[in-house]
C-alpha cells in the first residue's frame, strides 16, 4: 500500500495539469463544511489582516473579484470598503451559504458566481482581485495558477491583486523541552541506559518508518529560531512572469547565537497587503489557522557555528516533493 500510494503521489506531482485538477477537487472538499470555515473565521490574525488590507487598498468605485469566496467574507469587506461591484467566485456548493449571508446582511452589489475562476469571464474589467488562496506552505491551493490566470485575463490596466507580495521562510528552530521529541538514539534515559547503537543498527533500521521526518508544530512549541529569520524566496504576483520564474534550489545559512538543539526546519510565509499590513504564519507569533510543516533534524549546534541547508522545492505546488537537508 505504501509503494502504491507513493507511486500515485509521484505521478500526480509529475503532471502539472493533474496536480491542478487534484487541487481543485481538494479545495472543493476541504472547504465545503462549516467546521473548516469556523476555524478560519475565528482566526483573528487572519480576519484582522484582511480587514485592514482591504479597507486600505480597495477604493470607492472599484470593481472587485473575490477568488474562492467561501463564506463571502472578503466580498463583504470589499463592499463595505466602497467597491461599486463585487464578483464573488466559488466553485463549490458552499456558495449557497455566502448568498444567504449576503442577503441577511443587506449586501446588494455582490454577484455570486459558482464556477472555477479559470472559466469565469467577468462582464467588465476588474480593478482588484482579493483572495485567500494560501496553503500551509503557501503554494498548495492552486494560488499561482488561479491568480496569474486572472491577472492576465481580467485585470484592468493598473489593476492589482490583494495580497500580491509574499515572503517564504524556511528556518531552523529550537523547541521547548516539553514539546521536544528526540530521535530514538538521542534520547537520554536514566540508569545509564544508552540507545546510541540504534543509529547505525541494521536491525533498528528495519523499524524506522520515517513517519517523524516531517511533522506539524503544536502551538507555542517553538522557543527560538537559529539565527535571524530571512525570507529565502520573495515575489510579487503583480509582476511575476510565471511560476517557472521562481527558483526551486536554495542554500540557507544561519549562525547559532547559543548552544542549542536544532529540532528541525520550519516553513512559514508572510503575505503583504501593503508596507504596513502583513499577515504572518510564523510559529513565534499569534496562532493562525495555518499549520507549520517541519523537516526534522534533531541536531546539536554550538554558539557561533553555522548551519548550512540545501533546500530543494521540487514541484512548488506540491510540498511533499520538497526536501531540506544539512550541507556538510
């Protein structure tokens, strides 16, 4: 079963068209219930950032397209910010909830369109495309394909995407002791019991499933990053030529400020609405509805020592193809 699942995942990841179709289906399924939207609507970091960003950047008279409207929240905010017309596009049946909420709140300038955004042709040029298409690892909800398509097809001259600027981080982290799970052979036990032989044991290797090589952080489990965080990838959807223009091979270098354990390498992103309005999913900030994937290391490091990481993003839209490992 494992080899079959791996084969299917590899085949999907090798085909851009298949990946796009799969993510369309996943998005429609993952956001089709009230419970998913309860979590997102309760995420005050997310909601407040979008409220500020939309009210600062949607101007009276704008024609707005809300990509993947879901509950309609971004469309409602755009209308309140003064948009003349809002096209709220959603391909799942959940759009019925958004329509009902719009009527309940008295919105009359929002047109709800049930369609895949790539099939929608608005009757007029769009001034602003608003969206929340960011997955945990940024790219994994068809964000790039959908937004670049809308940018090239429907935006008026001088039109803009909100948010359009992104920073992606992949940072070595240290976790609190109570949250730390060390690799089997690094665990300290009482009475002088030593597990270190398991690291090179062919017997133990048969039972290493690799299930802990990747994991998602629990809230408030990170105490610090190793060195000062810097984005390793930055781009602006208003000017990016294509997904292929983004490099997928990077070297990240960080210097330890103290003796510590590098538990792993954590992914997060920042979405910039403008220079003052930034939505961040950093594990050192407020909890958000996004998760933080970690590539496990469990490596001791000394103060002043540099950690060099080889980062290979594989297929950008499929984080299971990403790989991070230390460079000697």
